[in-house]
C-alpha cells in the first residue's frame, strides 16, 4: 500500500467531521474491524477495515491480502437520506485493480418495512466483504414488532451476468439490554460457478456486540460461488 492511497483515505475519512459541530451534535465515530479468512485449498487471508460515521455520512477504507496472490485497497462513501417513511442509502465504491461500483438500498416503512436495492459495477476484480453478487437486485421485508429485535428477510440476486446466483438472508438482531446485541444471519445460496456447475448451500454468521467491542464468526459454503468453504472470524471495536 503506497502513500498516495493513504493520503486519499485520509481525505475521505477526514472530510466527515469538517463541518462545525452544533451544540448537542455527535462527533464522528469510528469502527475498526480486523478479519481473518480461512479457506479450503487457498492461502489464509486477512482484511483490515476502518469506517468513519458522522450523522448520515459514512466513509470507509479497507485493505485485503491473501499472501502474494491477491491484494486490494478499497475506498467507499455512503449518505443516508430520509424522506418521511423512506430511508434511502446510495453508496459509491472504488478499489485498486480498477474496480468501480455503486449501489442504492431503500427501506420503506417503519414498524413493518420493505427493502429494495440495486448494485452495479464495472466488472473488475473485487473482494466482496458481504459475499453476495455485486451486480444484483435486492428485495425483502422486515419488522420491528418483536420486543428489542429487528427481523429481516431479503434476497440478493444476480440480474446481469446470467449466473442464476442468489442468496437469501434471514437476519435477526436482538438486544437483551442497552450494552449488548446478538445478530444471527442464516443464508441460503444457489447458482452457477465460473465453471458452470450448479451449487447450493446454507451458511450462517453470528455477531455479538458488547459495549464498544464486537466479535463475529461465519461459516460460508461455496464462498463467492466457488467450490471452497470459508471460515471468517473478526474482532473489532468502536471509538
């Protein structure tokens, strides 16, 4: 990672707190997440991700490396927009190796809500942290009627490359008290690999937030629609 990339990252994250802070406003908060990837028939890899958030704005920088085989620096920015009962989150992503992408996700409703989204890229190589298709549509729904919990069900489906790839997520977030939260994401996937083989599998991600810290573990079969299985572990903190 060379110095121009570091200066670019600093410019993006540094832009978040540039406006004057009014009385009662929150300052910029950060989240740092180191992630370790263990994949069958591949070298182990790591990812370092730093996100900065100020009110409706979020920017991030991430760096992924798998031995000498593949490495990539990522930059991104999103801005949450509120329109009555609609929350729209457009985002832009840039990464080394020439990748450019954009997405937009909308949450429509309050206690019960719908989810719709669209993602597009220039099809360059990109290490995708959410492990769903990038050029895709998102459809789903959720509810906040369960005490201290949010339940969402949504599907992300390739609508550009003809792979038939789709991932359905069942996500439950529940907070037993003000300082802890559990998030369980059970996902089912199906679609064609790059070799044309049809695969189908089910995985899960479990996250535990406690105070400023959080820990996460995930098991992902046919990761990124390859024959491989991946175990992801992470431990991070907010400051």
